[in-house]
């Protein structure tokens, strides 16, 4: 017998069914209660409340587990099971295998979106019992070449896929068909009672199984969410449900099984206005009584909307409601990510945000895919950076920063990662200080820890099958200690009371293991190393997971399509805007709307756009029917993300119009955004920076932060906002207590502070630095020139000859030898590009010209170079000044060259020289405003403290300071120059520039 329990939501259908179950159990009848998987726990709890104790005669189960239960008794479990992930891989491998025979889909094998559409289409064809042969027939008769090719491609793809699936594997769909066939020769369900609840429709294999259940069971009881005495048309929200009931009834008629309708024995107690809207959603009737259970409000944007919902939830709880009796739903949860949870945390509202997420977005996946990228391909810098930043390398933050900085400095790629690093940590320097050697040693230790497992795996996978490759990848995961790191992180979350994140880590781990298992199952003996990562990414793209509830008393938040069967007291429905809910009817997938009409005209039962519209109305019906006490709908007035016109204006949807017409008394509330609970959470700054917020909402957040008088948040806000209401006193950058021992400045630090105090603070107090590249830029050119000049000039005394006695050939040979020594000291090997070599050749020529000029200069002048690269710190005391508050400022630095001249009276004159790799002009205007005072500070330091020379301190007379161009710039003119004219113009650019002491006598 088939018993149909028919009635709207909230009319006691489930209660009636479970009461019948309790009666059957009292008679010791075997009962199978089949519900959707997400309803299993709820069903177990409610049945137990009626029976009082567990019983062995009851089995609460879903369709996917039912075949397993039967096959355990009758046999049939010795098959290779393939899950949804495996079917994605199988479909992709089929596309790859037959792509040469396809017309339109030759290059679509590893596109996740296309695979998803193919799976959806295949499921639809299975439900409608459309075969590949039917597609071929329609394709042969189609006048459109493109449409014909599409149908032929799909027929070949799905036929090959179905054959492989049926011949090599088994899945839940195949299990249901196998179970239906098994029941034709086995009476497993004889004298049993079958109950089905919570389903809106059934698939073709489920219908096949229901047919056999009707033939065997003592009775089959099913619920149908349909209004009383209504036969809906195709545009009705209930058309799909009616068609489902009609199909099941036809199966019973063909099986000669009597059909009986059961009136629900209990009706849920709800507010009359909610009952009215449930019964009259599509009738257009008007309700003129108490409608206090229905609320509607409009907000300026999503932040204001969510904040108003949070405020109302707090009020409900203060009035006695429990968080678990409140639901918050929306059509598109992604619109509220990054807004809802921070706001709810602000109001200390526990919530479970039931949104589906992909493992691909988690840092764990970034770590593994970056590792695999370096294993299967030539290691690239971006992959190495992703690996480092994933947080799962097992390396501490400092070591991670050091090796990433080193790799970025030298732009390391390729096989260089598998050999010890030898280049200087700071770039093109030839001298390794103790700190540099220690840094390089640490970096190489980190490199070995990271790259040795990768190198081992890289060797192990060469020419191997998918199964062997997966084993090698698993060995790499074990070598990195990834599982132990995950367990430590999960335990840390548990100790903090965050069991949700701990559970997510285990879910992610299981997802990766499942993906590798399915790859081995489906592609085991194939050799696809060039596409292994793509197949693995495709597998993981088919896995989603939700946040598990972390508390027994929390607000459930999620998509409206996933409303559970139990009924909350209060429900909030957010984002009831045009284009959002109802969603725009766009018939996506393989077929266009026009092609679906063509298929329908050819006799196929293909869903059209109106079915989507009906589904949207049914979701609204479910939402309105769910709560017992109140329902609150809301929409926003500004939303640029869903606005076609681009003006940012958002409008209420047709659902709002329908409800307002049914309830004429309903007034759209305009909440005051300033009504709030003055709490400021740690998440508020991320909320403040959310791109979906309007300037008005950002201003309100800032006002709340300031009103809270919590200095930490006010200070944080000041870094992101220029609001005049923030007290500048809370944002001091410099704390003078940090400089009790005085302030040490170099020229670079002084210039940074002069140009921008905040720049000085960020760079020298916070330690922030720009990304360094080993591109041999101006700084490296300057270091090279200074180094070669220093070595050359200091080596002169040891040569036994005066500077003037050196020939040009000797100078050129000496410079070439020094340049080679410099290159060898860099340890850059094959990283030396042709551009780099050419640049060094040019610099060598510039140095030769400079040294010959210096030789000529010193041969006719009386100044003698006596110090090179002299430090104003150890060799020479620094120049000091006293600030008004008593703080002492000391200037340190390094002088390129110090020249000394002693007159006949024994008076010492000092001249400071600074080599520049580009033209530098001495400007008194700059000095006046505090810029480029470096040379004068150096001169004042020697003048004030005396010149420390040859174990004595000489009083000196400042003779001057000058810039010396170390490179020769090109000469550009409007006309051609002779060689003599070119040399003359070039010498003009070589002129020294500075400030000198003039002898007025």
C-alpha cells in the first residue's frame, strides 16, 4: 500500500509519519525511515522522543547508504566504489581519451567548470532517461551544424563515460540500480514498513528502487509538501512536487498497489499571519488582521543590514529567545562573507555560517600545490614564495623571511634551488662580513630543509604511473611532517576552544587523501606527469565542505535552499533584492535556452527557465513557512555588485511586492543606523576595510570606535583613516624614551626623516624594507666603483712606485685584474648575464678614465689622498649636536676619500671627496633646507674632533668638499661633433663640484 501524507509545510506531516513509525515499532515491525542525509540526526532525535528508547527494528537511513545495508546481507559489496570526485576524474580522462574524435570539445578535458556542467547534464539525462542514442538521432535530424556536432560530441562523451563507469566501477547511482535489480529476485523488504520524508523530487535510480519497494513492502508512506486541493500549473512553485507525487502514484498504479491519502494529525502552532502566507502565497488574497509576526526593513548597504539584524537578535535573546531558535538566511551567502561574522562577533552572537567552501582556497592546498609545482615543473620564484608563505613548511617565521628575501634578491629559479646558495645576501658585495656568512649559513640550512624532500620526490616520479607518482607524493608529505604540523595546529585550536577550525583541518586533510585515492583508482596505471597537478586540482575542485556547528546554542546562518526540516521561532531573510532573490533565470550549462526548447520539441523532457522561477518561489515558500513566531525580511538600497546600470542603486524584489500586497498594513522600516550596542571587537578593522561598505557605513564604524574610547582600536583606525575626529595625540610616531642614549643618524636616515618622518619610522624603527632585486642598479654600481677605487688607491704604497709613475697600460691591467677578482668574489657563476658583463666592461672603462684623471690631478696639485672609505665611528669620532630637549644626535657615515695638504707652517688642510655614479651638483639651496649635508657633516666631524692620522690627532683647517663623477655620461647635441669637441664636452661633465676654501691673499 502507498500512503500519501499531503499538506503544506508546518501542517504536521512529519509528526504524523513518526507517530505511525512509533505504532509500527510497538508491533515489532521492521521499519526503514529514509530521509535526506542532512536530516538524519534530526529524524533520530524526533523518533526517539516518541518511542522513548532505541530499537533494533528501526533503521534511519538515506538512499546512498541503503544499498550497502542490503548488500551486507545479500552480498554484492566486492566492487570498486567511485565517488563524485572519481567521476569527475573519469569524465576528464574520457574527454582526453576521445578528444581526437570530437568536434567542439577537443580542449575541454581539464576545465573544472565544463566538467561540472557535463556532470549536471548527465544527471539530468539519467533522471529523464535520455540516452546517447536519442541524442544522436536528434543530432542527425538537426539543420544546425553546430547543434548537431554538439549533440554528437555529447553522445560520444556520455556513452564512453557510462560504459567505463558501469564496467569498471560502482557508485551510489549504480548501486541503486543494482539494488533494484537485486530486489526483483530477493524479497528483502517483505513485511517491512518504508517511510520517506523530506524529499521534493527523486532521481531515475531512486524511482526504480521505489518501484520495487512498492512491490515488496507491507506499506510505503511518503510525504508531499503540497497545499490542499491544488493542482498547480507549470509556473507554480509546487509544480515539481506535484509532478513527483504524480510519478510515484503512477508507479503504484502500475504495480497494482492501492493508494491512500492520510490527513496530518497535528498542525504546528504558528502565528496566524504566518499560516495565512503559507496557504495563500499564490492566491493573491489580502490579510487584514494582526500581522505583527511579519517585519520588513530597508538598509543603506549590507553592513547596515547585518548590523540591524544583529541588534534585533540581541533584543530577542534579551526577551527570552535562544540563539538556536533563530535562523538567518540569504539567497547568496557569498555577498555577506567578511561582513556577517565580524558584526555578529561584535555583538557576541554565536553563529554557524553554513557556506560551502573549497579546499583549494586553504593555505594547506597552497603549500601542497606549490610543492607539486616545484616537483613536476622547473622551480619558479613565485612557487617558492607561495610555498614559504603557506605556513605549513615547519620553518619559523624569521627563517622563512630570510630565505624568501634571499630568493627575491637574486631572483632564484630553476636548479639553483637544489644547490647550496653562494651569492652575497645583500647583493653585489665582494666582502663577506661575519653577519653575512652567518645569514648565508642559516639560509642554506633552511634551503636544505625545504628542497631536499622536493628533490627526492622529483627524482622518484620520473616516468612513473599515477599510482607510483601518488605514492611518491605521499612520501613527500610524510618527509615534510605535514600531518604532525596539522595535528599540532588542530590541538592549538582545541585549546583555544575553537573546535570548528580544528575540525576543518581534519576535513581538509581527508579531502586531499580522498583526492589522491580517487586518482589512483581511476587513473592508476596511466602516465600523465605533465597533467598530474591539473587532474589533482580538478579532483579537489569537486570537493566542498561546510563549517561544523561549534555550539549547541548558536544562530544558524546559510543559504535559503538549505533550510532544515525543524522549525525555528524566528527567521531573518536577508538580501530580498531584485536580481538576487529571486535569482535571475539564466539557463546555464551545455545547452542554450533555444537549444533546450529544440530538445523539448524533439520529445525530451528538458527543464526551461520557468522551472527556475518556480524553484525560487518555492524557496520563498519554504522560508515563510519555517518560523513559528516571526519572520523578518530585509533589502538594501545601495549595491553596486548586482546593479546592471552601474549607478549602485538597489531595488526590492518582486517577493517584497507580493508580501506587501498580501499585508497592506506592512510598513517598510528604516532603522536608525546609530542605534547600536557600543562594542568594538578585534575584527572591526577588517570589517572597516570591506569593499562592500558605503562611505556612510565606514564613517559610522569609525564613530563607534572613537566612542568606545579603546585606544588600541583608535590607533589602528588612524593608520587607515584620515578622519578629523581622531585625536592626533593617540597616534604619536616617535617615543623619545626610546632614545635615552641619543639618536644615531647616517646620511640616509637623516634624509629619510627630512623628507618624511613616517618613512623614517617605518624603515628604521619598524624595520620595514623595500623588496631588493639583484639587478645591479645604481646602488650596486656605486658600491662597485667605491670598492675598486678603494682597493686600487690603497694598493699604491705596496707597489713601490708613486701614483704618478704608473703607466696607463699598468693601470688598465691592474683594473682588469681587480674587476676579475671582484667578479670571482661574488660567486654568481652562470647567473652572469651578457648585459651584466657589458655593464662591468663599461664601468671598467669609466674607472680607467677616472683614475687617469686623478693621477693627472694629484701630479699637479698639493693635496695627497690619505684615507679611503674612512668610517666616522671607529676611525673618527662622530659629529654631535644637542637638541632643545637635551637629546644628543650623533652623525655617522663613511667618507670615500680624505685628502690632506700641510703648508710650510705645518697647518693641515682637509678636503672631503665623494665619488658619484651619476652627475651630482652641490647646492647651497639644498643645504639651507637640510638636504645633502653629508659632506659638510663629515668635514665638521673632523674639524671639531681633530683628524686622527698616523696615531695622532691633528688640528685641521677645512679646505672644502667636492663631488667627483665616477662614470662618464653620454654627450647629446643637435649636430655632429668632432673627436676633440666630444672630448671637450665630456670633460665639462667630469668637472668637480663642491664648496672650497678661497685664499684671499
